[in-house]
């Protein structure tokens, strides 16, 4: 905990140092709104300049309601400057502060969007690609050239503090237990295969990604690593408009279409996207040495083979928003997602057993033919009612969302033994299931006074999972697969979460901004599985953020959040995957929730040329830490079948994990045409493994990525991106290093309504070699996988329709529907 106390000491020394210089008590207040939509402009910069000396006196940043308060001002005549990306800068001169009144209210100040007119098309100014906000990092992906031919996983690689490995595993600040949302709402598609789900969303559909590292009490407590919210593109302009995107490549193909219609106070949005990862061959080897302490023999297993892997999926949806009046708004959506992945291949196996004198006593040559497939089809629907009450900022929000998914996993494998009387053996498994999730929430926000807001709400989460495991065993006498009732089962899993929260946002001593809250969650779990019982449990989840704004829009924050990681469907289901009978994977219905205590001390510095830098000290402490764990068995019984020389991997509550790290991210326009963005993270990981009597594992991992964009004349852009992650020790071995890189260019034409792009990924190497080691007390394995990663792609996009800002006479325009993080 020493780094935490040093961080807190540093934070308060900075804040009190700033306060010691602040001896004046005049202040200026006001509210910033968008001139075209009348919406609050949050995180706008407000600066106070002395008109006689032109010296900057103080500044502030608007909150979520657009309100600002600049304190500690002397008497005099000042200029108030308001600025935000995408808006015309505004200056209000001759603001006089004097006399007995300590507060000067500027009421409402409107900002006009930056507009460039091209023929009949209206284009607004672009936001920064990376925005650092008090509780999250926002990555605006619309202008990300190198990712447009890819999928959501490719975009996530560029989000600061997010890492994605070759297999599609995602971590936020070094923690893989991340809560994923789409447009602020959960979906059952993430519960079956997260990698498949993220691979089914084309990058061209993504508007932005929010990496919420310090979620407040309003958010669900699920996800010790934090929350990643994927916001899809939409359009709130009048008329009919849309866009089409197509990508063809050597490894990935996808296409998407959006259509928007808006008439006055009613709008409809429809979308469809599909993607396909073409079949590719992945060679792999395993060299494994295991000891049987019972008969003192040693067995060496050599596996050499390949898998032909492919993936496909599509997404579709329809949504509407209806501004019933200036005070009432109704938003609804319905969607269907479907995706699948499959693999098939051959593996040559050589297994040799040695006695204590290292003399071979048994040798086997085996050929295995295997195949597997994961798929899901899921419906999602939601209805959201927003009621604005009498006070400015007083709001009631009622949200109902639900999803119903039908996951299905199956595999088959048959082994042929050279020169043995029983020439064949094998198993086949099929696990159809249902996963239904329902979320009902009511939120209320009440402004007590300027700068003092109280929020409260309740939520119910209902999840019902049913799964069937139909297992068959190959019978040589009948030369066919026969149903095995001893391995087959039915699973029923029901979880209910009842939650309530209270949070407040206020300012203390006119220099310290505080956002504090607490959330209480009661979890009730019922599972119908032999010898399995999960008691209900309660969790109190506090959150606290201190922040202070300096001049020139600098800010510092100190945040503490507590989070919970409950197991997902794929982790709970005890289904044993025997596609490789020597390396079995399974779920664990007895997993307990992981508890995470997260600290972050961050400093943000924007520059006048549009650049910015953010540095954070991070400490994450997870108890009942959940990790994959491998156990070796010389002999393992499943039903009435016995498997020899087997490793079984499932997720276990290991013990305690400490993550201490430093994250540095920023962007810098080197010239008017060249811009650099980068992210560097160093993490020191310490894991106390209670399954091995408190054994301690230490490991240091560092990750670095760099993105360079160069703007050529005639709307031609060049971009390069590289990402590196070092190897790191795990509790049972070592995880490999990884290096990926992309090059791309894009040409815009037809008044920037159309573009063509070309992308090359790892063009100089066909494969990325991944060498992973796993060690236990009686087992050591080296696994090598050659991942086919080189690819080339071409993408086409086209925007159509007349875009115009036009306010209907009955349209209140009091709501902003750009899919914020609405989950609570």
C-alpha cells in the first residue's frame, strides 16, 4: 500500500499548494450550452483573463450539466473565454467584479458549432481522437484510418490503457475482468465468447469507445478492471442520410450500412453489418513432460498439428427517439446479433513413457482428427423514458433493457492408434443453451444548488441460463458414437441482483471538486447442478473522486473505486471440452466473486496546439482473484470414462493480486500535417497463490504503442500504428511477447462524402510466433502457436443524404442521444 499513501500525499500537497496561493474570494458562474441544440456542453474550458495585464487569473471546466464556477478571483475587469473542440471560441469582455457582491453570474452562454459548408452538406468540427475525462478515456474512432478495415478488437488496441493480445483477450489497466457494454447497455452476446462478439462488430460502425477506469456509484459494480462502452454511430440531423462501408481483404471481409431519418422531433435509425474472417491455417506444437509419482514414471508428449479456423457474423438493429415535449423523451431499440467460429484439423501425437531409469517402456503414435464450433444468436431490445422536471438538471430516467441469446458449443474428436488392437477412440459433445438477461433501472438526479447535485437510483438484474450437455463416446465395437449418460447433464443457473445507489457531486473550499457515492448490491444465485450450492451475498461498493482544476485546463485527480467480478456463462458452465483429450478445459460453477479495490492518481495537461498528455499512477488490489489454473492428472475419470496423462484447466479463485503501474498517454501535433499519439504502460504484478500455500509470483510487463498520422494534399492521409507488449511471468509459467503493426492510407473525394482506403497488417511476416509455458509441480509444457496475422485490405465508404441543422418548431432539442454510458 506504500505507493498509494505516497500518491495521496503528493495529491494533497499539490492541492493545498494551489489553495495557499488563493486568497481572493470573488467568483464567476454560468452555464454553457450548444447554440443549435440547446444542450449543455460538458467539459468546456472557461478561462478568466485580466484585461489590463492579459494575465490568466484562473479557470474551470464545465460539469455534465454545462455549469461552471471559477473561484478565487480578485476584484477588477476581466475577459471570460469559453472554448471547446468543435465549437467557435467565444470571449465575453468587460466582466466587472467589485463591490459587496461576491458572485457574478453570467447566466447562459451559447457556443456555436464550427461549421464548414460544402455545397449542400454541413460538416461540424471534429473532436480530438483521445479525450481524457474525470472518470474515463474516450477514443473517437471515426477518423482512425488503420482500423477502419478491421473490427472492434483492432480499434480497442489504440485506446489508452487498453491492451489486446493476439488471441483477442482484452485488458484494461492490466486487468482482464472488464465489463463490456454496447451503447451503454449489457448484452448476452458477451457471455458466450467475448472474442467472437468483439470480432463481429466492424470498426466502421464504431463512433467511439469509452474506457471507464473509475466508474461511479451509478454504474453496475460488475468488472474489477472497469468498463468498456462501445458507442455505435448514429446521426441526429434532420432529413434522410446514411452511410455504407465495404471492406475486402486477404484475412477479413466486412460490410455495414446505416440509414437515419429525422423529421422534427422524431427520428429512426436502422443498421446492418456483417463480417467474415476467411479460413486460415494455424500450425501448433506442444512439448510436454509429466511425472507420475505413483509409479515413478515420466511421460513425454509431443503434439504437432494444425487448425483451419474461420469466423463469421452479422448484426442488425432498429432504433427510434421521440421528443414528445421539451420535458419528455422516449428512446427505443431492437437488434439481432449472430456470430460463430469454427476450427478443424489434424494432429500427429507421439507419447513415450519412461521408467525411473529413463528407459522407454511404452511408445504410442496417434493421429487425431478434431473439429469444434461456437455460435450464438441473440436478440436485444430496450425502452428508455427521460423526464425533465422543474429545476434545471432535475431529471427522472427509467430504462428497461433485455436480451435473449441461444449459445451453442460443440466439438468432436477421434484418435487412431497405430499398431494397437483398439484402433480408434473419441468423444463428441454438444451443448445448446439459453441465456436471458433483463435490466430494469430508475435514476433520479436532483440539483440542490449550483454545483451541488445528488443522484440516486435502483436497479434489478435478472439472468437465467439453461444449458444441456449431450456427450457421446466412440465405441469401436459399433464403430460409432454412443450417448454417454454418465457425462451428460442439464444445468440451470439463475441470478438476481438488487441494487441501489446514492452519489453526489459538489465543490469544497472553492478548489476541490468531489464526486462521492456508494452502491449496495444483493446477489442471489440458484444453480441446479450436483453437489453445488452458492449462498447469496451482499456487497457495498464505494467510489470517491477528488479533482482540482488549474489554469490552462490542467487538472489532477485522485480516484478510488471498488468493483466486483461475477463469473460469466462461459466460466460457470462445467462442460468439459475434450477436443484435445490430453488438454481438457472446463467451466467452474463454484467460482466466488472477485473483489477489486482500485486507486488512480492522474494528471492531465492539454496544450494550445491541440496536443495533450495524461499520466497516471495506478494501484489495483484484487481479492478472491480469478485466474485460469491448470492441474495435471496421470489418470482422470469423467463419467465412466478414464483419460490418461491429462491436464485440466478451468478458472479458480487464486488468492490476492497486486498491480502497481504507471500509464503515460498523449498526442502531439509535430507539424500542421504530422500528428503522433502514443501510450506507454508499465505494470508490476504480484500474485499470492493460496492454492499453493501462499506461493508468490512477481512479474513486470510493459506495453507501448505509437500512432503516426500524416496529412497530404488533396485529402490524402497516411497512417502507421505499432503495438508491443513484453512477456510476463504468470502464476504457472510465462506469457509471450507480442508485436503487431499496421500501415494505411485513405483518400477522400466527392466533397469528403466518399473515401477509399488501403490497410496492411504485419506485411513483412506471415505468422506471429506465440510461445507459452505452463509449469506445475509434476508437469511442464511448452506450447508454440504460429498465428497467421499478415493481411491486406481495401475499404470503401460513402455518406449520402442532405445533412442540415434544422430545428423543428415543435422540437424541444433538450436531449442528447449519442449513446452515453447509461448503465446503472
